[in-house]
């Protein structure tokens, strides 16, 4: 039996909050992976009236002062699975993509490719394989 349950070994961070997106582009919030060896990006959709969203996973190194440096798109070889496109037919679906890159910071950006009227979705990052357990802070950092 494991020493800790899964809750004690993961941290959940929000990169795109759950809300009715209407903007053409949403820049995701930075997620710091320091102290974790695994990251799974979770795409969750709610009710979608119309519209299509494309997502881009980005990474950035530490700039030397503990903040994100220049952002670049993550190469497909550093993703496990395919980043989804969420369309009007994707109500209440969840998908995931693994990140196996080596950069400290990641985020997900969203761009509408077909105009939204109401597009409710969120993108979360589950950080796992913590270097220190139990993980107590669940803040978006």
C-alpha cells in the first residue's frame, strides 16, 4: 500500500478559468512546475452554444530570477496525446494531454477559430510526482 493517497501527491492549477469565453484570444495563466516531475493538462468543456476553440501549450524556462522567460510553443514530441479543438459538438467533455518537456513554466493559450456566442470551458494542469509529499498548497502558482 502506498504511503500517501493521490491527493497528497498532486497539485491542481488553473491556466484557463471556467467561464463563458467570448474573447478571440485568452492567454493562459502561468503554471510553475517546480518541485514536480509530471504534468497533465486537462481540457474540460461545459455548454457550448456556438464556436470553436483551438489551444496551444507553451513552455518557458526560468529567466534566472524565478520567473518565466520567453514563451515558445511546446513541440509535439514533448506532448503525450493531441491537444484538442473544442467545438459546438463537444458539450461536457474532458480530455487530457501529458507534458514531458523540461521547462519550468507552462501555460495554455486559447484562440477562437469560429466566433463564440457562449463557450464555457476550462483548462487545468495536474502536477504530479512531487519531490516533497504531502503536497499541501493548492494555489495557482
